[in-house]
C-alpha cells in the first residue's frame, strides 16, 4: 500500500480555486451571486491553516482535497446550470427529508424509502459530478462513475473498519452535505478537523442561501425524473430546519431517535477513523468535545425550529421499532403522509430489506465514549430536551 500524500500547508483560498480551475478548465464559481458562499470558504481555509487545527502533512493534503473537491463540484454545477437552463422550472413537491442524530438508522431508512420506483435519491456520484441523471443502464459506460466505484472498492479493502461504520458506493443514495458543501456551509468540515473559528462563524449564519443552491442541484439532477418524489438524508439538517422549511415549505420530515449515548460515541468514532493521523489537536478529548458540542447544538436548533412548524409535516421513528420491523416502519410513514403504498413500492422495500441483512453493509465496529473524555451521564444531560 502506498504512503499517504502530504503537503506542507493547506494553501490559500485563491490557490485552491486556481487548482479547481486547472482541474475543470472552468472559471465561473458563481460567487458574484452568492458572496456568503465565498466568505464561508475563506473563513474555513484560514482556520484550517491555523495552529488550532494542528494539521499534519497528511491532514493538510486531505483537507485541501476536501475544499478543492467542493469547489470542483461547484464549478461543474455552475456550468450545468448554464447548459440546462430549464432546470429552474423543475417543481420539487413534498420531498421527504430523513434526519436524526448519527447511528439512529437514517441511512438504512432513507435507502428503503428510495427503493420505491416512484422515488429518487441523491446518488453518491451525482453529488460529486452534478448533472441531469443519466439512464441507469448507461452508468457503467461513464469513466467518472467507474473511477469513483474503483476508489470506493479500494477504500473498503484498505479501511474495513470504516466500511462497518458507513458503507458507501457510487450508486448508493448519499447524504446531502456533499451538495451543501458547494456553499462552504457544511457540518461535514467540522467533523473532519478542529476548526473553532469556522464553527463560531457558521453558528451566526443563515443557511437559507445554502438550501437554495441545494434545491437548484436537485432541480438539475432530477431534470429527467421530474415525476419522482425526492428522498433526502442528512443528519446535519437538524441545525437548519428553519432554512430547510423556508426553501421547501411542503417538506415531509422523518425524524429518527435513539439513545444519544450511541449517537455521540459513533460520531466520535467515525471522525477519529476518517481523520487518523491528520491532526495533532483533533484527537481524543478535543475531538470528543467538538462532536458533543456540534451535536447538541444541532439537536437544540431542530427542536426550537420544529416548535414553530406544522406538526403534520413530521413523523418520528423509534430506532428499536425500526430495527424490529423496517418494512412496517416505511409503511407507517406512507400512511402518516398520505403517500401511495403501492405493491411495487412494498415489493421493492422488502427486497432491499432482505438484501441489506447480509454483506458489507452490516455494522461491525466498536466505539467507547471514554476514548473521547466524555461520560454517558454527560451526554444524556446534554440531550435532556
């Protein structure tokens, strides 16, 4: 196995923009119409270069690549917006958003909901290379799709523990943060590095402009599938429920819940596994305190926004009940929202549920709060609401 690549620093915002331009041959980031997005990237990159982030050579290379890939996706998307102006007329009606703390079943539940032939999800490869979704039978002929699949296969071989935490491949419906990060506003960055200045800045910002671009991406990607309902999933929607409902006023929100001790421990474990060797500061108790703080802020923000919303747009799922009866849980969601629980939907959901009970998706990793300087009582007190 080759040694991980390294850099002496992350570089400047301008430097990373230049690199994204060289990669794509494109120059229009669309920042003229979204100055808040440019500011977000500038604050993030500056914080990544600070002593507080404590990035190693490997961490510098990794975090620079995260920022660059966000900017590459933004350039590609901006070009597609121009190429397909009709995307702006696409109507997104009653999309389903699955959200909840980590390890509460959001991934499994959203994928079951996406199994319905009348639904569409946000496939991994299209979050990185946004375009109107091509016919499924053509994907294996696309060199970009094949390169991403090969990268995932290699990653799962070399990082089997991470595969147990969160299995992915290019065809799977994936989390919306990969689209949101085109705006520079993404809790994903906070899960990969100790960036307190960026976190403080982000806490003062409205997310409405980020969700407006999120909607544009859905309009673009779903251009060829306008008859299908969107199913989206992202735990970090918790922090921005008010903005989400501003942009998607008829959204259907499915909230999964479980003992927060498991959620916090898993979030810490995921961040630690994803960033092993990347930082001298984003480890142990610092990592644990960061994750506990981020998750409790998301939790509190969600409930504050929900109190002002129409309760008929929400459905709560208990994790234990979901595990005992996944198909029944999906059917209950359809009933609650008045959706058509067709025979084709039932068959597809049952088939995927059976397939998911074996193979590489099965969780198999271990984690302990004590590794991150946090106690169970402290977690439960933080989430007392």
